[in-house]
């Protein structure tokens, strides 16, 4: 259940105009969390927030990055039971358990052991067969992880490997949004690796924030499939059409999504999922889970959850591309 950085959002109509001369467009761009970011904020006066942005990414990495050897999560994964996790770790774990429960276990950060074994994580890839998969499945299950009263991680098996990378990017965006909210910024658009949070409007252009969703059928050249108005919501996307590995001996394609139920990389007729939610960590987690689920199961969860709006591109039984949009998602599509 590894989430790739894809279905990147393209910004539309963000060139500064003169419709509102009393507003200043600030933009911070750079690289973090293994991807790029762009933060656009509109304020009455020019604002420099680069130091605060760097600080947010730094604390996120120190808490949740599996790519940093001395981060809290890396130490937990290496068997250090003395680590006292911070509030961010606790919040991400709590949200992960909620999404795990509501998706019947298809969102599961403990699938990291399998993600690594299949060659899609920071650890060493191994040769996989049915016996090895069955063995590693013993280390999968978020119900096998808890926190004690001292905020230390308790694992039922020392080999359980936590990987929050499929939700941490969205959570980082939420923390950036909280930082801007604390500064009283009323209008902003935050994008990190294709996930977004929007607040207010593009008051310089006197219009909503408008973003585009990539066409998942365009494997090489980027192309926007639809445009939407993103108003005071978060958006996250996931897909399996670009990031994959091909076995040199067999030529078989292995996509990046690992099914936590079976332990195998997921071959799916779902091309891409985009989720709207109140916060980006939530959207991020559900978008990941729906890539691992059967379509009918994903539709059921979406229809029963009034906190989510969804746009899914998939291949039907005839091999034709189809689209599924909830009523709330249809309402924000730019005609």
C-alpha cells in the first residue's frame, strides 16, 4: 500500500493580475519530503514565511520520515522501545487507525515490511514467493500497534515496520495550513507533491482557487483531465499507472500498491483516485486505501462516508475507461 507522488495538480489562473491592488501574492517553492512544494498566500502586505515552512518540514521529517535513520519512526522500526513520540506521531497514528477501521484494513501503515520486500521502500528488496509473503503477513496489522501511557510505541512483534509515507505528506500540508492560519492568513493554496489544501479565494483574480487533475491515461506527457474549484477543502490523489517495477526475468509488471490483505502488489482496474476532505491527511489516507480495494468496496465506503467526495477513473469489464464522481465532487467541477 505504497502511495506514489503522482496525479499532480496544475494551477490555473494564478498569474497575478491588477484586479485587487490592495493584495500581495506571496509564493514559496522548493523541495521537501522527496518531492516539490508550492505555497501561495495572499496578504495585505508582503510576508516572508520561508523559515516557518522549513521548520514544519523539519519536524515532520524528524517524527515520521522512514528515510531518516535517526527519526522517531526509524528508531521505533529498528526496535527502540524507549522512544517517546511527539503529538504529530500520535495524531497520525490515531487517524491511521480510524481510516484502517473504516476501510476494513485496506489502509494499513504496517504494510511497510511488504513494501520494502517488494522493492518500493527505503529498505533492501528481497526475493518474494508465497512462503515469504505468508511469513511477512504476520507483521501486518495496525491493531498490533498501540501507545502506552508514556507515549511509547508498543508492537506485538518487534519486526513490525511502520510506514506513514502514504499519509505523512497530506499531514505535512495540514501543518503548513495550521501555520498560515495561526498567522491570520485568510487566502492560500498549498501544494506538496500533488496534494493540496485551499482556503478562501484567489482574491487577486477575484475567483476561486482552480486546480487541474491529471489524466491517468497519459503515461508520458502530462495532460489535465478535469478542472475543479477548490474552496476550503483538501485534495489528495493516488494512482498506479506511472510508478512500477518490471521484473527483468519474467517481464511482469509490479505496481507500487501493496494489498495488506494478500501481501502481494496490487493489479487493479482502478487508474486513479482523487479525494476531497476537510483535511489533507484524511484525503491522502483514503485515496491510498481505495487503490488497494476492489471498486465495489471502494464505492460502498465512499457512499457511506459523508466526510468524503471522490473522483475515480477506472477500466470497466469491457476495457473502456469510466469515471465515477460523487455529487459533491460534480458540484465543484469547472464546466
